[in-house]
C-alpha cells in the first residue's frame, strides 16, 4: 500500500475535511508506525492516537457518521503496509 492510499484512508475513516498546518509525508509515516505499534482496538482508541500524535494540528471533521469499529483492523493493516513500503 502506498502512503497516499494510507493518508486517504485515514482522512476517510476519521471524516477529516482539512488539517492545519498540513501534515507532511514524514509525519504520516510516523503516525502509521504509531498505529502499527499501538494496535488500537476501536475507532475511539485510533482517534485518540491521531490527536495525541498531532497535538499542534487543527482538524476539521464531518460529524455525521455513526460509531462503527469494523474498519479499525483495515486501517491498522494499511498502516502496517505503508510502513513496509516505506522501507
């Protein structure tokens, strides 16, 4: 999986409309490594990791989604694959 696919999936998964300041590719890779190492069990844990990892960034999100943790494993797998392809 490419880093661009990982970034797109994270934005979709958390309904992120914009981030200020913009997140660099290196920061995205570090976040993928953090997800891989922490292995969040649900959306709430993954969301907490996202905001702790980027404390100086402002996220604008769409808040219309219902709570569904079924995609957290897919997101974790994408983080693992993004890390592998970056090596």
